[in-house]
C-alpha cells in the first residue's frame, strides 16, 4: 500500500507540471503557454480524489479515495481516507507517511529536490522542471485542455509508459499507463483555493 501511495503522489506531481523537451520547443511551448493561462495558480489548494487502479492479472480494480492539500513551494499532503487511512507528506525535507499514529520517514532532502521543484512549478506556472522528463501533445482552447505525456527520461520510462490528462482551471482527470501494464484512473473534484498555511506542513 505504501509503495502505491508514493507512486500516486509522484503521478499527481508529475501530471500537473509539464514541459516539452527542446526538440519540440516551438509547437509545444505554444500549447504550454495556453495551458498555463487556463490553469489556476493559488498559494494553496485542496482537491478531492478517487482512484481506480486496474492491476494486470486482476479482474477487480483497486479503489481508493481521499483528498490532496498543496502549498506553493512548501509541499503537499496526500490524504487517503479509504480503503485505509493514511497521510503521505512531501516537503523539501523529504517524504513521510503518517498511519495509525506512527510516522515513517521515506525520503531525504536530496532525493526530493527535483520533486519539490516540480511542485513549485505546478503552482507558479514555471514548467521548466519537467523539460527533461516528458514530451507532450494535446489541445487547449477556451477554458479546457487535454494532453498526452510521453516520457523521454530513462528512469521515468521504467515506471510510466504514458499519461493522459485533462482539465480546465484545475486538473480534472489523469490516466496513467504504467510500464508493467497497470492502469490508474484518477479523478479530481471540488478544487478549492486555500491559504498555504492551512496545509499544515
């Protein structure tokens, strides 16, 4: 369960901060500018999630739900309410899980530098942190957008085959096709701007 929670959190962070590789700069930077203009950039954000993960070889998908709290440049909490209660915290100091009153440290500051940069970029509209990981294609117009992310980084390719995402002012839906054949469908709803101090990091 812990490994799955970490993967979900990474997907959330990756899926909301994206940039093309330099080989695709002209066309894709235009798309990125359009998406950036549509996306909201609050200092803090609370959003509900529900996930269905289809694991290869299993007929019934694994389901989970809860909410995510994000504070610009400070970090986030991924709070799972069902099927079990757990809080995954990610800050520039590392990743930890709080479950059953016990806190487990997972990562250190060094390993979290790139993820923190990605998170900051997601909220500020600075997409540079993602240019080394993905190329993307999609459409954006009015108040809606959709994109496909294809990894170009070897380490990311080992975990993710592609990501489909769509939304408006905020991300509404993400489908992650993992390299091992698993598929995660994550829906986000009820996005509400909040004070960054309310995240409690």
